[in-house]
């Protein structure tokens, strides 16, 4: 049996000193809240009902705090994954007042290459990763051509998964990681597919390198990436056998979006804008784009091709005749240029700007962002369509807007956000190195929360609306994960959730312990009734301001670990 | 909201309302309308309905073979289609479904979909269907949520709805009565330092009840769900009648639903998914391959579920259970060059249960170019809401079609039930204002119409 699976009793330390031992009064006190609240079915034996008197069938939209917290809390929770212990001091050094600091923080975050990232660099350097710096052809050759077995083939994506956690937790380039997550979902591929596992680090590198730069460049690199060409079948789309899968999602999901789709209709009937461009697309545009992309394939070793995984254009498979796409003629015999024109027309279409701007606002502000900020961001996006800073400047418009700064709790944390922000706040000793001893146990638990990395099967990507993430699977399984984490031990029997050791000396009473960890995890005060609840939990029958034997009594230490998990499980921690 | 119509709804299902204080367990054995469970299985990705149920003779057979030289379901050989009458055959791997059909327990509805709302986007089409408002995406709640809300359920129902999967289906969007879970076994909070688990849970309960925000409300829902599952569904489960669920998630999920039905927790609706139908590439030649395997798993799971619930007397659960199998659209008539099919339009729906009048329903519009939608796809001749409305009305006694499918009630009154399920046609409420307060007037009779037999 691994230590992590041992019953707690086996590792209990010496009994409490007699004066601190919980007598019957203390135990009763500890159970008081559950009995009085008549809610804990285990204690009371009551029946539980999903439908009961006085409870509505459907919830109504009722968001939390009317007044947003300070700009710091908004910035670190919505431009990244929450506060890492020690971050506030760095924030304060950014300027003389909150506004200056906020502006400086945004300006710093949109230029990740200038950010010194020592802690992450040290950790990744010691992680034993061997595939993350390989380029596409090295990955293809080492893990496909010369690969043998699933373990070698899939090592690249498994390293990517560990690195994703490591970066989100420890990297100072928080906005970059948020943008990697955004684009990975926007251009969603099923990473664990046979044709993706071995090249996945390259997918992420392409996205990370371009996540603030030019949209057309990013679009083109992804459209021509072997993972996408396989995922959406274009690698096999030929003039004699066109396959519309990729072309459809290219238009519907990657560029113009379904919001600019007029369905099945006559392309000539679509109204035109001032530049004589159709304002929307119809199915016929999808079919014409399909023809334009025929022959866009992969150097996969098929006859006459190299076998290195790079993009390959096969003119013999390309439909050479004239096409009409989005109101433009693609002349006959244009070869690969047909597809290039399609990407250019799509990237430049005003509808694409609106769609991308709306998605970015949905990610960073709210599920239903004000049209004013969407329009402003879209205008910037469209204006900078040839700029290498197109996405960066669009983001700056969004992040520096009043809409961003004045909005709170319209978004909630998804499971990845919950776990990462809990680990940032606590700096708990979970490990992401290759073959860290219980990392598989972590993923076994994490993957049940509904957001296993790189596994979303359909090209629409992860939902970005709170309604999808507040159902009971993600909530219960994320609670359960935090509970598991609070009790997990490493190979030598030490708790990974090492919050006892991280509680400063002098923080001894229930009130002090709660206040310290609430501030460290949430970075803001709790409602007094919530604080009382936590203090009640922590004191377990002792006085709120009596010193507890923290560090010398295993029951007390277990309670501290459980308390910090409780803070991470409380509703406020989901706000962002 | 529509709760203002409650007294009307209670009138429709007085038998249930009068049992409000009774143990819920007894209800599942009763025959009162509304005691049913509706299981909606959504086949994500757009199943190729023309491979599941194919034409076997007449003019359409020739057109079908011509359009699908490699992937047409053959009429001879080991993978030949199994005749179900009226010139149609079922995929060989769906043999269990054909048996259910011939026994009168499964209905095929041809050429279903969103009438007048063709959309070849998976994600739009799924969302429109599950919201129950084709063409409108701003609807707040899913159609199953509104069905639950207008069902006239008594208070204190342990588990009126489950949504199986990692995320709650859009058809149950907005419902705080639903339990969303992947697996009964994992769905608990039995982790963390063992000496403080109980206190952690009770403190968490107090924290989530100390607020009424959306986060608090949905956290309460989640803790309620843990309580319900822990109190009722813990422990093992052995299927009855030799039911043999296939390995894999679909079999597991149907098994879990069967368990919950038998526990008598008041389960009214269950949403469940089975993906992998977006067969643009290599769907399988001559009735074999990938599609065949997928249909095999689907059929085996449905058959096992039917068998499991098909007891006698107090164990006759299938009489009050209806399973509907739907998908967002069908696929193109013509195969593509990768021996797959691209997105299409009309599709088959399946309805299975002990109160189903087995057979073939709907009108097959034909496969000649002039009969196809957009000259490419099987057309839609039956709105999917007609099928669901009939079940809502006849199996649940819920006539509030206007709330369940806003804007569709008068159309339903026009077309009436197809006769797929047994039951009584209750008055259909036609409006006026969708979520208005008009019921307060007390005079609803002027907009109630009885349709069907």
C-alpha cells in the first residue's frame, strides 16, 4: 500500500496533551453547527430532496457582490489564475496608486517576452522534460517515425499537460497562459488523438508564440498544422473527393463565427457592406472554401512526400477551377493561393473581428459583454489586421476598459482555475516533474472535474459560459479534488498540502489561522457570518482566541489542512 | 414565471398532487399519468440516419445506392439490412432495435429535425434543439427544465432529473433540480482528513446557504445532490432479467439511469449523450466498419436498458419509461470521397418504451433530387418538437406546450400527436404571453384545446 493510501490512523502522532484533549463538551461543540443547521444528512438522517417546498425549479440570474473588489483582485483573477503568495508586494511596486499599478500590470503582461520568469524556469529546468523544446519535425520523427509504442508516442502530450499546470501556477506570464488557454480552445483539437499526441508541444508552441501577435498569422499556422489537418480531415480532402469538415469549422468556429452565418441560402442574396463584401456567409461559401483547401495536406510519407509532419500542398489533389468565396472570385489555376486567399478574406472580414472580440470579452469580462466594448475591441482588431500587435492591442482595449475594471463575478472559475489558483495561493507541494511520484493520482482525480486538459472532443472548444460550469459534476468533483489534495501524501509520507508548515509562527488561534488563510487564499475579507463559520470549524470546541497546538498535534494539523480546503471550496473562491 | 399556472397543471395531474405527502417510492409503481421517466439520448455529431434506417426498395433504393456506392447498407451478404416493413431496413448491428420494433416497443420516426430552421452547424443545431426554440439562442432555460417546471410535481421529490456527463446538457440548462454526474460511485465528498470530513461538509453547507447569489444557489444544488445520491444510490447494482449492458460509458450511463428509476426517487427526466457520429471520414463500407460498431454499442445499450426494466408487476418499470434517441441533423445523401458523409438535414428519431406503439412514423419525403432539401439532404417532414410534445402530453399529462416549446403550441394543435405513445391527450395551453401572469385571471379555458384522440 502506498503511504498516500494508508488510513490516517496509521500516521497519527502522539495524543494531545490532556489539557487540550477534546472532552465530550468539545466534541459536542464541534458538531453543533451540523446538528443545529439540521442540514447534514449524515448527522440528522433526514431525507434529501432536489425538489422541495419553496425552492424554485430553475435559478434566476443573480450575481454576487454589487461592488467589485479592488483592481488588484480583478486583475490577477481575470488576467490569470489568482494570487500567488507574495504577489501583492510586486503589484504595489508597480506604481503610486491602484490605477497606475493596473495600467502598468496590463502593459507588462501583454509583453511576456520581457518578463523575468525565474521561478518557472527553475522548475521546468528540473522537471526532466525531454520533448517540449523539440520542433515539429523532431517530434514527428522521434515519436512517430521512429517511435515505438504508445508510451513514447504520447510522451510529448503528457509533458505538455504537466507543463501547463507548472506554467499556470508558477509563471509570471499569467496573461500569456490565459491566452494560450483561450486560443487552444478557440482552435480546439482533440489532443489525445493518435495524430496529435506526438506533436502536441508544437501546437502549444505555435499558439504561445503567436498569442498576442497577428491573428492571420496564427490562423494560418494552425490551419496548416498537421494536428488540425488530421483532426478535421483536410489532409485527405482532394478535388475528386472534397471533405468539407475543416472548411466549415474554419468559417464557423475559427473566423466569422456562427453569428455571421446565414444558413442555407443564395450567396447573391446576402447583403453587402460599404466595401461590397457580403456581411455574412452561407453554406455555399463553405463549399467553395472546401474546394479552395483541397490538396492542403501533410508531409506524412505518402508517395512522393517527406515524412516530417510539416504542411504539404499537393497540386495534383487541388481543385483547379474558379471559385467564388465571400463575394470574391478565386481565379482558376491559382493553386495553393486559393486557400491563402480564403484565410486572408476570412481574417480581414469585419464579422471575424466582431466574433473574436466578443469571445475575448466573454473570456475576460462577462458571458454577455456590453456591446460597447465588443464594438470598440472589434474596431481595433479590424484596424490592425496587418499588424504584428493586432491581438495585443485588441486585448489592451478590453483590459483597460471600464467594462473590465468595473465587472466582478460575472465569470466563475472553471475546474482548472480552481485547482491552479488554490495551488498558487497555498504554494502547496504538488509536483509536476516527469514521473513525480503521485502525479497520476492527481490526474485521476482532476480529470473527473470535467476539464481534463486537451480532451474536449468537438471543435467548438470548452464552453465559456458560467451556466455550463456550475452544474453538479464540476462542482462536486472539484470539491472532492480539493479534499483529496488536502490529505494527499508524497512517497515519504509528508502531506503535499503543507499548509501547516506555511502557517507563520505566531498564528495560533482559530481566528488568527482563519484570518491568515482567508487573506492568503481569497485576498479579500469574507462576510462576517462566513468568517464565523470558518472560525467555528477551526476552533472545534475551543475558544476562538485560544492558542491551538498547531504543528504538534496531528488532529489540529489535519483541521488546518481541512480549513484551507474549506476556504478553497467556499462559494467566494469561485468568483472571478 | 410559469409557476403561476401551477393550479392548472395540478388539475392535469391531480393524482400526483394528492400523493404529495406519500413516500415517493410508491409512485413509480402507479400508473398515474406523469409518473413516467423520459430519457433523452442525444447522439452528438449527427448520426447518419440513412445508414441506421435505409430504404430497401422502390425508387429510393436505387437513388440511395447510386449516391453511396461504397457505404450504402447492402441488401445481401453478412451485413445486409434487416427489413422492418414499408420498404425500409435497419442496420444489421441494430438487430436488437429491430426486434424491439417488431415487438411493438420501438418507433422509428423518419425525416425528423428542425422544420424551417435548417442549420448545418453542430453546435447551433444542438443548442437550438435543446433549448427547444429553433432559431433562438437567447432562451434562458432548456426545454427539459421547462417541462419539469410545468409538470406539477409534488414537493419533496428526491431526484426529479439527472444529467449524465461532465457538464449538464443544455436541455436542462437553468434547472437547479437536476443532478449532473458522471458516475454514482465517484459522486461523493468522502475525501480529506477523515476526522474532520463531517464537520467540513456541514461547514460547507452553512457557507453555501449563507447567500443567495447564483454561485450560492448552484453550490446548494450540488450539496443537495451529494445528499440525495449518498442517501439513496450508494451501494452496488445488479441489472435484472439478464440485461447485458455493453462496456463503455453509454452502457454505464444507461445502467445508472435504470438504477435510479428502480430506486423510486421520482426521476422524471434524464439526459444522456453518446458522441462520435460526425463521420466525415471512413464511416464504414458495405454496412461494416466504424459506424457498425457504434450502432452496435448503441443498440446493445438500449436493449439492455429495456430488458433491465422489463419486469412484471411491481417490477414493470418499462411501462413508465420512454427513451427518445435524437441527433442534431442527419447527413448528406451523397457520400464524400473519404467514404464518409458531410452534414445533412433530416434524420431518424427513435422512441423506445413499454408504452410505445411500435412502428414506423412520419413521412419519408424521398431521395430524388427534387425531393431533397437544398438538392442534397433528406428533407424534414416532422418537427422534432412534435414527437416530444406528444410524450410530454400523453406520458406526463403536461399540456403546457406553450411553455415547454415556446411558440410551438398552436402548431402542435394543428398537427396533433403521431400516436407514437399511449396515453390521454390533455388540453393544450396556447398562450397568451409566454411567461406572463395571465393565469391570475383564472380563466384559461379559452386558450385550451384538446388535440388527438
